[in-house]
C-alpha cells in the first residue's frame, strides 16, 4: 500500500523532514510511527508549499522513473 509518488530534492534533508512532520502532524496515525493518513494531493500541496517557502527546494520529480535522471 506504500510507494513513491513524488520526490523532493532539498538542500537540508534533515531540516525539511522535521518541517514536513510538523506540517503533517494533524494526519499522523501514531506518535511512534512515520505514517500519515492523508490523500496524496493534499499531502503534496502541503509539502510543495512548505518546501517552497523554506527556500530549500532543489528539484521536484513527479515520478519514480525520474530518479534515474539524477545519475
């Protein structure tokens, strides 16, 4: 039931992960797990907005196949 839908390349992954978890806190299933119950379009919009506002975005890839472009 899980898979990669989009990949965000950022300049500070650890900082962005903390920020993203904060932004998705209302959707967290359990405090001891990193799973969230939220529709992908909603999550993607939250992440796009937060990462864009942070100034840490490098590149967004819309499909897993695009990861091969990074070489």
